[in-house]
C-alpha cells in the first residue's frame, strides 16, 4: 500500500466554504496534511481548517515573508499553533522578484532576510509558543539554513533525481528527526491520457521556468540544456517557445502525471527519495480544482 501524501488546497473566491468541507473530507480519508499555497490568504484558510478538523496537520506552503510585518505574523502563527493543538506548520519563503514587484515590495538578500525574519519572529513578546517555522528551500545554502534555524524545509517543484544531493546537506540526525519537516509540493495530474496530463503539468510549470532562481536550481539538478534553451527563448522574447524547451525527462522528474497506478508509484518514489511529506498539488485534464481532487481521492478508493 502506498503511503498517503499530503494535499495542497487553495480557497478561491466563491468556494471558500466548500474548501473547508473538502478539508474535512481530506481528514476523514486519512491524509496526513493539508497545505495552503501562496495563492490567496493561506493563513486564514489554515485558521478555518484548524477549527473545522481535529487531527490533520495543516500548514502554509508557503507564505512570503514580506507581505506582513513580523509582529502580525508572529501573533497569527502563535494563535494557529495554539488553537490547532500543535498541528500547524508555518511555511515561509522569500518568494520571487516578479511577484514581489507586482506588490511594490523590494526584497533584500534571501539568506540574510530569512535569518532575520526567523530571529525577529522569536523575539516578538507576549504571543505564546510559536509553531515550527518551515523554510522554503531549493538550493544548498537555504537547506543548510533551514537545518540551522528552522523547524523544517519545503520544496516546490523539486527534482526527484536531485533530492539525494539536496538532502545530503542535512545531518543524519536531522533527517531522522520526526520534528523536522521535509516536504515537497508536486504538481500532479491523473489521467489515462498521459499526453494530456503531461500538457497540464507543463503549463503549470512554464511560469516557474521564467524565474531565474528556479532555472538556476534546475541547471544544478541536471537540466542545463533545457534551462539554457529557455533563457534564449526569453532573450528573444519568443515566450511561446518556453514550454517547448521543457523536456519530458525534466517534467517526469518534477511532476506526477499519467494513470492512477503511475501516479501512486510516483508518490511512493517521492517517499523513497527522502521526502517525508510529499504534497500533491492536484490539477485535472478535464476540469478545475474540485474535479482534480475527486480524481485524486479516486486513487485510494
């Protein structure tokens, strides 16, 4: 029997109450965790889920550290930690320059800013106990920082073949610790039409290929040819060519797609790669998030 993964869940306008019902269904089915992406207010979603469930782990994956002041974050995170009885994981990241620019935010140096943020969180007075702070990680130095100052680490769109290297930054003690969170958000599309499922994931990940820090990570992970081709296409402003630069080998290493059996085997492979909490980010070749979740639930029926 394949171990059950966690699930990524977003609350879009008009479907927020339905999303909380889905969270209750996820818990009822025995999945170990529910994680809200940076789409929308994932802290509010976690709060609602905390008060509507009793056992499932909840978390943000991730919240950008620049969108609120640290005191506000600390008060919210400590509240969630308390009312969830310790089930909350506060996943935070430095986000990406294009997203921050749209909000009128200028980021500093990622490692320095993250170190300062965690230090400042712990220095906020009179908030009570804080939850584990889980750092968004891709490359080695942020992984090392997560071990030094954090309560865990979470990738998004990590390359499975490169996880041995990435997790090699951690001590054996940290890797074995039940208290240190190790997760990865995996875009997932389940369909017997494998080409259609691959196309959905390729579309999902194309936007990430425009981000320099992701390209640098994927180059290190063994996809230099693909990322160099993406950079040429961007330089030539031939943006429609970017998805064509992303190879099937790369797509199969960073996402899950295909039949129910193929996706279940892929989830197991992520556990085998050392990711303790794979977080399935469901998409559908035949509909929206609700359809995608129904297809995901059907994997285990």
